């Protein structure tokens, strides 16, 4: 069931009732009883079993529970038909004072439409305690009232019904009253406070003995109502019984004689004594009026007065110790009862001669303001003191509060206020010095005078910066005049001594003055950028800011400001290898028999930014054969994903994008043409492939020259070392080192290679490893360490190397050209062939097996005949050829 049906229960109920009268009949009714406050989830019954409905069909038949209540108190489990409590029920809130509390629900089922009625009887539990309308009740009982009087008490209410309602009343134990019950005509009971005597079925409060208000003016009783629940609950009310008074007691003073000492100079209105007479009666019977007694003389009545209500005796005239040293005052207290009663007392007043003049401080001279650098002992003020009394009452002493940088010096009745400590205007700009003068009278009298002393400021504090060091971070490419930071310095001095101005101390940053980089506003301390900073040029620098006040002489302090230029992603990745132009793509070659995972080439790129802005990611954005190549995301290596087929295309076009990690990211791309090397005639070299713009690689050229020089030095050092070792080995066998190279003896292929390599002039091919010719089923393979483009002479044959970045050695395979009539068979080698892209001619000879010179194959190097023809070409072609050679050497070095 859903709570939305309950909110629309009234209207849906009418519609469903009309529909049921037309199309269906009510099939039955079930009644459940449930105790109120039953917890949520408690089981009530099983509606499917009670109504004999298949529980499995409840959901399919779209059952609904409809009720007129605003809350859905019950739930039906759609799978089992179990009926449970959805929300606890408060019977007293739901049905108030109704004797029977019923909830009516209707269960509606569709397919076919059926209507069942459910009735829930909510049973009462004892969950409410009896309570009285008021927490306290008051009853007035006259004093000395005879026993037997009755006083009605309030009823308690209980929201529960039946035996859970109020069943009995009890009264707290008391010696004067007891409780009895009385029944009304409808059978309800109420309590009464009754005199002690035999009574019928009444609840009454009974007075057992006479009351005396003076002994007990208020009786506190507790009335308790108890219900019949199990366990029973109760409620209480406070019954306050007040005894009404009669005038049966006279007023009485707390003492019969009062003795008071009074100073002779007591002014009129001075309190002499406060009399206190009490009457245990209440109301007007206890109200007391004070007045002079009949024995008080008229002279005393003129000097003193008595307040009729408070009993205060005050001075009403001028007293003189020499005229009278004591006075006797007779006072009476009278109550206001119907028949008044009175009490009497005597007040004895002794007059005392007193110190009635206070000392007076007179300020003669004041020297203010005092400079804060005044020396100790500087006179600030001159004072004198007077007292109109005589004797000890005339002797006066002066003092000031402790902790002040001042002290007093005295000479008879004259005093000087001088400095005794260091003054500091910043700690205290002024002092309010309270001078207290006290005489030696008993009791001593004193007076105070406040002297205001100002402290004048001097310039003794330099400006103080809020931070010991300032660090400023500004993104590069900032606009001119950008606010870098605000330097703040404070000076505890005042006026012009506290006025702070800011300036930049002289200095240089990369040979230029500081003012050409930043500026500072003298009054506010705002620092601005004079130029736009470039992270790649200047990453950080520091300036010194001086804060100076306007005092005389001025004081200053300085602080260092570190300015850090934050890198922005303002450089796109720069691809170093391979390169392509707007009209041609970079050329890379792979063998047709390349395996899956074969390294085609490696993209080398750099980024002028730093940090995550320089993180480079490589993506293959376009390819003529999707799925054949993949690019490593972080290394830029291009590899094959599968083995090439025999019928694969001769070339593949790739576009690789290099993207940095900046925000927003910047990218560069390179177009690569991958040629499948099978026949020389099938590959047309692109002479523009190795063209590089000097402007793009001006910085790289120096690095390459240094790297090549270092490699050449290491290679030369290695050759010299090997030569020394070989000579040493030959010397062990008695041969000379020269004989190992010049003599006629059987030599290994490595020696042949070294000799051939030594015969190559500066234009010959430079090889880093010995080449080894090995025979195979498809012809001899030559191992070479370099990669060159195909030869332009198709009849001469071709040497096909596998091309790829990171390959340790490349296998060169020789094939005869299609126009060459000599096609070599298995194990046969050509007399000579040309290394593609190189001006060297390689000659390979195979001596007969019985040859005494060498049984191994060896190679020699020489100039190509076509070199002379090329000298006749235009100067531009020569330049282009040199660039191609240099680029080929660079590629070999990268690999």
C-alpha cells in the first residue's frame, strides 16, 4: 500500500463504493483488536488467511487500503498478506473521550474487483497518570475553628477509561485534618476536608483539633489521586491551608533598651537606630505603628524623629557634644486591630566627639605634557594639603597607587610629584594619577584628587612590517601594472612619527635595475608589476622594500619580498623527430615481414613549459589502416599491432598528435608515411623529408654537436684501446703489432672490417660495429648498424634494412634489381652493391676454398662512380644532398 491512497481516502472511498454497488459486492468484514502504543512493525494478523485470499495474488490484483484517517496506521505485506503496525496509535489523541475507539479500513482488490471491510478496535492501556487541573490549591480556615468543618477538594482527571481511570484519593498524614470521600449522583467521587466525626461515603478533609495561627499559620497537605491500572499511576496536588488570624497578641520589641553612639557632627537625617517590634498576628492585627512615648521630653522630640512605619530613629536637629553627651528616647509600638494593643522600649543615645573635617589637596603647579624620554626625578607637579581639625586629626599623609612610574616627595605640608621610571608613550599616552590624602583621626578621613598627566611622543620606534618575509606568486604573461601584493608596516608612534612611506631599495635583477621590474606606491605599499614576466626567462627574483616614518630623525626598516613567477601553459609541444612539412610527411620504413609489436619509430618531443604543463601524451589521431599501428601514450613509440600481410598496402599514412597536460592543453602533430620495404622500385624517396628549419632547431644544434663530439671521442678512445690490447696480444706470440695488420696471414672478418674501415675517407660511411654477411635461404643478409634510404639505381639491386627507433641491430638483405640480368641463387653474393643513401660502394669477394689469403668473405669500400656525375649538378642539389646525409646520420644516432 502507498501513503498517497490514504491522503485521498475520502474521495476515492465514495467512488469505490458507487463502483462496488454497480459492479461488485462486498465479500466480508474482519475485526482486529490492538492495544494502543503498539510499536511499529508488530504483527496484527494475516489478512490473506482471515479473508481467505491467495496472498500471492495481492500484488497482481493491485490491492489498496482506504481509510478516512489522516494517517496510515497499518501495512500489508504484498507477498505474505501479513498485517502489521505502520505507526503507533495514541488512543487518547485519536478518540479523545470516546468509550470505544474504532478504525475502519477498506481493502480493494482488482481483477475481479472486490471490497473487504476491516475494523480495528484500539484497546486502552494505562499510559496516562491522573492529574489535577491546578498544581496547588488554597483553603482559608479561621483560627480556633471548632472541629467538624468540611472543605471540598478538587477532582483529578485521567484520560484512560474503565479501571485505568481514577479510583482512589489519599492525603498526607496531618494532626489536624483527614480525608474522606463523597459520591455524586452520577456515581463519581470527589474529596473533601472534614472535621473529625463519623461520616457516610464521603471524601472529606476533617479538622481533628483547634488551630492556632501563631503556632502554625500555614498547613501544607498533599492530595494524591491513584488510578486502577496495573501497575497503578498517580498524580498529586498541593493543598495549602491558611489559618485566618484574630488579634490576640500585642506588639513586642526585640529589646527593651537600645544603646547607640552618635557623632556630634551627624547631619540631619542621620539614622540613629532602627527599631523592630513584631506582632504574631496577621493583617491589620499585625500592622505596627511607631511613635514617641509619653515620657519623651519635648527637647528630644525636636532633635530626633521616629518613622511611624519603619521604626527608624533619625537626627532631626544639630547635635553638640558640649551641650549634651547623651539623650533618652521612649518609643511605643501599637497594632491596628479592632482593639489595639501596644508595646514599649527605650533608646539611649551617646554623643561622641568625632573627626569631622576631611583633608584637602591643593594643586599648586602642573608640568604637562612630559616627554617620554624624560629622566627619572623630573618634577611633574607641586601640591599642598590642609585639614581643619586639630591634634592627630590634623596630621595628613599622601599616597598614589602602586605600579606607576611616579613617586611623591614631601616637605612638611608640601609635596612634589616626580618621575621614577621610564615613560613610554606607546604603552601609556596619559596617566590619571589619583592622590589620596588621609588624616590620623579615628576613624581617619581621606580625600582624593586626580591629576591628569600627558606623555608626549618622540620618534623612538621604526616601522614594523606585518610579515618577516613576503612571498608573492604571479602567473607569467601578467598584464602591465598588475597588483602583486600590498606591503603593510605599522609604527606605534603618533602623528608624523607614525606616517609610513614605502620605497624600493636599489638593486639589480639580471643586470637591470629593480625599478624596471616592479614599482611600489609610497603611501599605500601596493606593489605593481612594471613588465610582463616570462617563466621560461625569469622564474623568481627578490626585492627589498623599505618603510620609513616622517619623524626627525626618520627611522626605517626593510623587508625582503620574494616574487615567484608561476608557469602558464603558453608553449605547445615541439616535435624534434620525425619532422614533416606542410606539403610532405616524414618517411619511415618497415619490412614486409615485420612482426606484431615491431617498433616503427619513436616520436621525440619537448615542451618549453615546466611541471604538469610539460607532461606530454602521444595520440594516434589518424591512420590509413585503423588497428595496424598503436602509439605508446607516454613514450611516443609507434609499434605494429599485428603482422603485415603479403597483400598489405605499400605505404601507410599516420598522424600523431603530441598534447601537453596544461589547462587548456596545447598540442602539435606530425604526419608520417610508413613505407613497407620490399622492392627498391616500389619506394620513391622524398627528398624534402629531412629538411629542417634552422629556426626550430637552433637550440638543439648545439646539443647535437656536443653529443656527436662526445661519441666520436669515446669511439676514438675505444679504437686506440683495442689497438693497444691487440698489439700486446701479438707481442705475447712474438709477432709485431704491424705484422698483425700488414703481414700476409689469415685474418678474421673483424680484422677485415677494421682494415676496410680504416681505408674509408671522410666521405665514406662510418660504421660503429663490424658487418657480418650471413647466408640464408633467401640470399645473404648483411648486418649493418645504420639506416639509409633506398638507392635510386633499380638495376643495381637494393639493400633493405628494417627501420625502427630503438632497434639494437638492423638486418640488411640484398636483392638484385629487376633490370639486372644476374639473379643470384642461394648462397651467391654480388660483386658489389651500394648502400642506399651513402656515397660508398661495397665490394664483396669470395675467394676459392683453396685460397691462401683468406677463406672468409670480406668486403672493401670505395667511391661510387656516380659521385663524379653528381658534382655536375646544381649547387642547390648539392646542398640538399648534404642535408639528407646529415639527417640520415642524425636519425642513426637517435636510433
